[in-house]
C-alpha cells in the first residue's frame, strides 16, 4: 500500500471515510475530501484543501485504493473512534 500511495504523491485524489465501507453514493455517515496528496515522511500523508478542510492519515489506515472511480483515485480509510473514557 505504501508504494501505491507514494506513486500518487502530488496527484489529485479523494480520501474517503464511510460507515458503508466503499459506498459513497447514499446518505450514510461519510466524508470525502478531494485535493493533492502529500507525504510527510513516507508513512504519513495528508490531503490539504485549506485550514478547515484537510485529512491526515498513515499508511496503516488505508484499506483500499480505487483508481477506477469516475471522479479519480479514491483512497478509502478505516478510522476507529476511541472509547469515550479515552478521549
């Protein structure tokens, strides 16, 4: 996965998180952020649109890179929310 992400560095991608897995076309809880993929150290990545719209993630958070979407490459992330007592 790391090599695939590094090949996408500098390209416009969409980063997606959805309770529906790879489903992005309904009213499930989801976020999609489109922008230029940057790497910070080869393991950490970000898509930065502006100071209020961004996504930071690490290689281990990626479970699918889909290059076959009509809107461009979509990087699907898995993010677990900590338990309330751990916040």
